């Protein structure tokens, strides 16, 4: 598995340091509140697990599963809900927790979806952002790292349901997915 990685982009230590900073900022921003953190499965679960442990105020956790990739390396742009949230988010602060923002189309869809559920605020927290891949103008409130357009795996990010369990983020060798 490690031999499939061209190079390590972010080490385990770098990731944990950044998550601690994000957790401190979210704790400060939501002090005295009880936001709902909605993790986008499956990729976001590793990030959410560590992020939640670095937040010092009350948060409710919920999960949503969407599909726009399949086993491809590029988003199809068509978002399908596979598992909806359980929490009632009307008049609640929502923080969408994503592993990576590529085109931004999924987050645009989610933003509209949560607005229809009358949430009082919607913020986005992502471990990785690919600003050069955005197809829409998008405000991301909490960003761990900006990355280029390389195909990255590890720390929750996958290719064909593999590599999620790597403790770091690496660039996958092109011969693996081409």
C-alpha cells in the first residue's frame, strides 16, 4: 500500500497540528452554542473523529453519505444522497465536515439542501481544499491545507475504497489509477 504513494504531501504530525488549530478556532467561534457537525461519509470520518476531540465546547455529530465520484478520480457533478442526516437542524448552526473540496459542486448542493431545512447558519470545514479545481465561487470557513490538483489519498481519502487507513496524505502514483 505505501509503495503506491508517489510522495507524502502531509505527514501525520502536520495533520494533527492543523486539526488542533481548527478545533481551537471552532471552539472559540461556537463557545456557548451547540452546533451540529455533519460529517460527509466516508472520507470525512477520520478527520471528524480527530477534529471533534479537539473541540472544547458542546457539538452534536451527525453523518450524511453522498455520491458523486463512484470509483473515478473525478466528480461526476451529480450528487446523490445515500444516507441523510438524523438530526433536526432547523434553527441550528451547522458545520459541514468534508475531507476534501474539489469542484465545490457537492458543497453547493449541501448548502442549498440545509438552507431548505431552515438551519440558522451553515459553515464549511474541510481538511483539504483544491482551489484550482473549484467550478463555483465557494466560501470555505475552516481550511486545513490547500493542495494542488494531484490525486491524493490517505487519512480518510480513498481511491476505489482503498488507502483511507494511511496515517498521512500522499499523492497516488498515476499508474495505480490510469
